[in-house]
């Protein structure tokens, strides 16, 4: 026969629980509808290629053993990449931490305490009356002060009745995946940056070759004008003009050497090593770009670019956080239990009669002063909107980078062709001016101007060729290549 007060307690709990759920759930506002995303263009600046250079591994894309070796070195020693790896470990630990909330926690411990109850207190009167009973004798009598010894295990557990804890674990797992995509983004940026420095070095090597070739030309011209001065055909002013031009060209050679040192040191820093010489192949003067640059379709870029994938996973995690914040408005069910040895005398602590156990359940829900819960919910919505706009921003940036790189490769190719023709014409002009000067039909200023013009044109051509390779490298990264 169940006592009447227990039956009444069950009835109260039976009606109180639905009322508590109804009171809490009816005040949970629905999330706002996110703005509709902008439609993605179907192609990059009219390109309809189904394939993409991003599908090629960076080892085969760059096809330069020296550059491949540098990238391998950077992947092993770059500090930014190591930092990104530790971020993955942090996200992994956060996921494991959130997973632990789904299971009961069990702690083993021992405790000791003492209480002195006043004679006019409930415990004091009850203990005094208990000691007068004939059923209580010897070690069972309650001393005053009353010690309390416990040795056993305690457990607490929040029952995930609304999926709040599962959603926390899901959000943590999404952020763990996002951290891996972040590492991929670091890798593709690192590969691209190393290639940019490498091509810059090759361009500087090409400038060195051009400068040295023009120094040889100018030295020959200076010797020729000195001979003509001795013959009385020109004055000392002509010799000084040619000498000054030669000195200017040599000074530019020194500036290029310093730029090579600075570029090598910057590249070594990316490689995670101290300054040293960088092994490299032939300069950009003897290298050609691929004849066809395929970009594929924009939807493939969304799948391949790590930063877009990371932004999408962060957005999904932020949306899950909203569900977690909404669940905070609903009641939470907590269970606690203990089992162990409990006694007020150490002499009987390990007696079988001292075994004690208990279970307690509690249902709590925010009713009054829910500002903390509301603020957390509003913050989750704002963070979700921020993640959404950041995702759209990343997609737009990626599309813009692809179009810029694609147009850059095409435009710089046309510029390089025109500049190559200019160099050829100016080279012929130098030969013609030298012949005319030797025969007395051209002044020394025309020779100097022709030599200076061809030098500037050749340097401009090598700069354009550098821009071509950098644009191709940026296009490869923009399409999502370089992290595999």
C-alpha cells in the first residue's frame, strides 16, 4: 500500500512537469529567417571549361624539382602550419570535452566532517531522543559533536531530453572539421607564397642576366668611344656620358643583388630555417607559361577552396549554437547518485551496515529573470548572421580572385608578346646606332639612348613575365589547388 503523501507527491509532479514545460517552451521565440543567398555565376568570365588546373597536384602543376623541394621543406618546418596543426588539436580536445557531457560523471572520493548540534535544534533533539531508545546501543549511539565520514563514489548526469548536449557536441565536431579546413587553407597559401617568392627570385636572376649583358654592351661602347676620342672624332664629353651610363647600370646590378638577398631571406623564413642560399633553376627569360589555363566551373571552386569550406562549416556550427541556446529555455533534468561507506565513527566505517546509497533527480527551468538566457540566444543569432555574411564574403572574394587571376594570365600574355617585339626592335636599333656612330652618321647621344631604351624594355619584359607566373600561381590557389 503506497502512503497517501507519496501518491499526492506523484500527482503534483505529474501536473507540475507539463506546466513547467509549457511555461518554458511557449516563451521560446522562433529564429529569424536568414537572408536568401545570392545566386552564384555559372562560369568565370565566360570560361566554360569543365576541368580545372586546381585538380592537379602541386608537384605536377609547378613541375620544378627545386620549387617542389622548397615546398616539401616548408611543409615540414613552417611555423604557421604548425600553429594551424595545434588549432586542430584544440578543436579536437573541445569536441572530446563536449562529448563528455553526454555521459554520467563518476567521482571517487573520501570526506570527513563534524557538526555540533544545539540542544534546541531539530537534529540535537532528535539525536538526544534517539540515544534514549533501547534499540540503540554501543557504537550506534550518536555522539555530539557528530563526525561524518564518507568513502565512496558520487555521480551526476544531465539527461539530454531536448538534444542540447548532442547539439553542443555537433557544433564542436563541425568546428573541428573547420579547423582541418583551416589547416588546408594555410597549406595552399603557403604553397602559393613559396611559389611567388621562387618566381620572384627567377625574375631577379633574369634581371641580373639582362644587366650583365647590357654592361658588356656598354663596356664595348665605352672602349669604342675612347678610341674615337683619340682619333679626334668625339670629345671628352662623349666619353663621360658613356662612362656615367656604365656606372649607373652597375649600380642597378648591386641593387638587384640586395633584392635577391632580401627575397631569399623571406623565403627561408617561410621554410622555417635560417638564411642561406636558395637553389633554383633557369631564370624566367627561358620559361614559358602553359598554353591553356582551365578554370572549371564556380561550383567546383566551392568544393575545393579550403577557406570557403571552413566558412561553411563555421556557419553550420553557428546555426547549431542557436538550437543549443533555444534549448536553454526548456527544463533540464539532472540526476545525482552516490554509493559508499558512511558512518559517524571510524571504527564502524568498514562495517557492511555502513553501506549507503542514494539517488536524487531534479527538474529546473528558467522562469523569472531570464536575461542571461535571452542574451545568449540573441548573441547566438547575431553570430550565426555574422558567419553567414562571412561565408558570402569568402565566396565573393574567391570568385573575384579567380577572375582577376584568369584575366591577369591572359592580359599579361598579350603584354609580354608586345614587349618581346619591342625588345627585338630596340635591339636592332642598338646595332644600327652603333654602326651609324662608327661611320659618323649618328651622335653618341643616340647610341646612349638606344642602349638605355633596350635595357628598360628588357627589364619591363622580365617584370611582365614575373607578373604572368604570379598571376598563374594566384589563379591556382584561388581555384582551390595546392593543399592536397
